């Protein structure tokens, strides 16, 4: 219970995920005062977890299950993330993850809502690893909460693609080599930070906070969905937020796929994969 005596929880207004290929490695969820978005890393080596369609899909599903179990009302987010790191490491060991393997990774955006001392106001705290996004309404406009520490490595991957065609479904060898080179910087001080079962990440998340009107929608999305802004330039953060708040989520996902199909080879709008997993969650915080 908060200082005001109110329990705050999230309620879902929209939640949908579209796979970019055969296996969807995204995830999203909410429980009590927490909501989250997950983007599992695309594998570039042989998978090790035979019980799942891919290692990254296994991790995305596991994160959702563990966050649901750990996100009790009033639980401190720092303690939650610490416990989550240990749970993920133990789970990877239990399915036979090799000691020498880095294992699968995932971007994570975790948002917590709490009552404010001000009537009609909710405090939001966000904890982000990787380029998943929260669009948060504030007095100054729509805030984008995300972690861009991987951006320099993503630019190197696009440079390795060059003029290559993205329709093959498999990255060219030069792109695979660059991805593997990037992975060497995973959870390193001079690299980028994501959830991983082998390399510690707890305490490296970026922390954001804001106060918003109670009942105001908050949008959580993976980078695949955010292509509407970041790749195709069809929306700004503000106009995409407005469309999602107006209930246009399904139509926007359809529009995304149409725009991708309109540039199958990725010549006009450069990207490593023609289609990416795309996930969006819209929530409101209420007592």
C-alpha cells in the first residue's frame, strides 16, 4: 500500500503482438502496479533450449512468467530486478545452458505505477534495458523512455548490410559477423546492456520517472512496432501515441505490415529484417 493508502494497478486497453517470421520472440504483460515489454534477441547461433522454438522466445516467455510472479503490490523495483536476474540465471542452468554460452538476451522495459500525494496524479517509474520504448504523457508533451546504448552497434550492423537485399530471410554473412562482434560488447562497460542469463545486468538499467494524470494511457512497444516512427517516419512519438490512445492499435499494426511489404527488399527504408516482431501494449494506471 502506498503512502496515500491507495493500491495502484495497471489495466490493459490494448495488447497485441505480431511475429515477424515463424517464431515470435517478443513479450508483454502487466500485473498489479507493473507493466512490461520484452524483445528477445534474434539468435545467430545454434539454439540450446530444445523445449522452446528458440532460445530468445524461451527467454521472453520466462521473463513474463517471472515478472508476473515477482511483481507483487508494494515490492521495491530494485529488489524485483535483482531477484529477476537470479531467477533467469537459475532457469537457464536448469534447461542445460552451457557454461561457456552467453545464452539468449532480451530488451526489457518495466514500468511501475504508484499513487502520488497530489490528487488525480500517478507517479510512474520506468526501468529500461535495450531499445524497447514507453510513450508517456507529460505536461511538456509525450516522453520517450528507452535505452539507446546499443544504437552505435545497430548502425554498424546496418553498415555491414550495405546494399544487401533483406528478402532472403537470413542475414548476409557480413551482417552475421557484425552481430557476433556486437555481442562481444553485451553487458560490458563499453558496450550495451540487456537481460542475459550469463552476464550480469542488474543495476545497469536506465531509470526514468514522471507524474501523469490518473487514467492517462501509457504505450509500451518493441522496436519492431516503433518502425512506424523510427524507420518509416509515418508518425512522430506524439502522433503515434495519440493514435494508440484513440484505440487504433490493430490498424497501426496492419499499416506497419503494409509498409514493410511495400518495401520488401528494404531498399527505401533500410533495415536488417524485412519484417520484425512487433508488439504494443497500452495500459492505464488506476486505484
